[in-house]
C-alpha cells in the first residue's frame, strides 16, 4: 500500500511517498508502527508521551480521517488503500 507524507514529514522520510508491503487486514495502528520502525524520527512528530496520536496529526485512509472511522486506528486496511499522513500545519 502507498503511504503519502506531507509538509515537515517529507524530509524525515526523504520522499513524498513510500510503498509498504504488509499483510491484508493490518490495522492503521499496525501500519503506523511499521512506518515508525522504518523512520524512528517520525515517532515524536506523530505521537505524544503516552503513545497516542497527536490530535493535530491527521492520518487519512482513502480520504477519511482515521480517528473518525468506525474503528478508528483499529480499522483494517487493504493493499488498495491510500494513506495520507499530515502533520500540524500553521499559516498566516
């Protein structure tokens, strides 16, 4: 599955997107754990001290914000899903 990164996350990953080969049915949470394992510096950008996803970080699954899906971060993924990860962005 393809994982797209935006803004300040791209320099950490070194690319706009990566392909992740994981078994069908893994959860959003498991996918994020795999991404963190590959790019440990992302941990502090995505998770707070208790290990919860920051409220200002958005993980979209096929255009829908994961925390608002019926199973939130426990939502199962398929290889056809597109995942977009956005950090907090401020402007003025």
